[in-house]
């Protein structure tokens, strides 16, 4: 399996003329998967490894958790599970269809979709710790047969052309400098007529100069300019149009997002009965409160827009 993936990666790199991408590191935890397991009070010693597994002696056992249990901490984007649910209203999926979640994080959105639509979900993410954690959480709630996680780069994905019915992404494009490679890969792996859904942050379209576009850092997706790659929504609409996508939905949810941040506690969620330490600081970084504060400030200054989009591949 890994060999095939490597061969495909090399082929894709040649085609895209890409350089080797560095692994991305979110958070400060050295062994995230073990930390999460210990906070959930589960023993991972008996789980053979942190890879996706199809072997299952556990089919008759009731999983110790439900996907819903994790939803208080596992949606790593603004407005949490509510915004995943909102975007999923545009989704039509059935048990035979395959959806790809790009930048799947620790798998909250993938689990939500796999449970709600009973479809097959693939998640890909550049942060290895997140992939391992997603795999653990999938197993703990019994969704590991429906969700397959791959550690890899969105700009160089190990999937066949025209494979997926749907591609989905939330709050990931802001980390990606090469927008053309990113959206071209999405087009490549989508079936003709397939749907691309996103919930993303862009620079506000009305900003003109580079100075105006400068945002306050750190923010949840970037501690420095090195990982902050915001562009105006207008530029993304142009790229998608040039690639032959048809626009179906473009909804500005900036106001809702701003409002949500007014009542948001960056240090924890009262509804989290599992452990108060399963919070954004664990996954994003100890300075998360400062990052969240800057995100709110950038929203207040109209520097960024939060957009839900639905596009169809022609
Ligand atoms: C803010 S998190 C969002 C995670 C997830 N989409 C969610 O909403 O819960 C951004 C994610 O994008 C991933 N990411 C950033 N650049 C990527 C790339 N080039 N390829 C794959 N994943 C990437 C990060 O590792 C991180 O997990």
C-alpha cells in the first residue's frame, strides 16, 4: 500500500513540478495520541498500532464512545460542530459514495459525515500527530471501517483521478501557499459532476494594499507569516472558474463567526464532560487563547471573511 502511494506521490510531484513539502506541526505535544488516550482513560497498548485497520475482532463489542462524545473538542475550526453540520446540509451522500476531507485534522468532521450519511470517508492531513489521533478516535467510536486516514499533502495526493463523489475541506487552505496546486488536485481527484464543499477563511475582498491585508498573528492556523497564506475570496473564485468549476453556493458567514467568538471561551467548553484538557490548546498550541483573541480582532477589523462554498466540477 505504501509503495503504491510513494509511486503515485512521485508521479504527482513530477506532474505538479513540486518540491518536497515539510511536515506541518500543530500544537506543542510530543506524543499527542498517547496524551489523548490517557485523557480519555483508554489503554492503547492492545491496539496493534496507530494505522487504519480492517482487522476486527471487536465487531461484536459496543464501542466505548460515540462520535458525538468527541464533538466537544474535535472540530478544529470556527463555530465547531455547528458549522460542520451547516455545511453538511449542502451534501448529498449515500452508502456507496466516497467523500474526501482534505486537512481532516483529528477527524471530527469526517466522523460527523460518516455517521450521518453512512458513506465512506477518506481524510488526508499533513500533521502526522493529527492523523494518528484521528485513527485512534475513529476506532474508539467504531467508525474505523467507514473512515480511512492518510498522512499526506493536499497538493500531492495519493488518490486516482476522478475518484471521489465529493471533496470537502474546512479551514485548511489558509496553510497552503500554492493555491493552484491545491485546487487543481481537488479537481483531479473529483469525479466529473462531483461536488466540492468548503468552509474557509479568506482575506476580505475589499482590502487593497499588502499593508491592509496584514493580519494580527498568531492565529489558530499560523503562528507566523510562514504558515499564513490567506488570499482574497475573489482570487479563489477566479481560480475555481478557470479550472472549470461551476459555483452553486457562496455564503458569507463572517458575521455569525464573529458573533460566535463573543461567547467563546478559548480555555474550554462547559459541555466537555470527558476532560477539560481535551481542548484547542492541546491540539493547536498552549498560546491558543492569544491566537483566538487575534482571530476575533481580525474579524472585528474586517480583515478576514469566512465563507462556505459549494462548487461542481464540470
Ligand atoms: C485548522 S485545522 C482544521 C482541521 C479540520 N479540517 C477541522 O476542521 O477539524 C487545519 C488542518 O489542515 C492541515 N493542513 C494544512 N496544510 C495541509 C496540507 N498541505 N495538506 C494536508 N493537510 C494540511 C493541518 O495539518 C490541520 O490539520
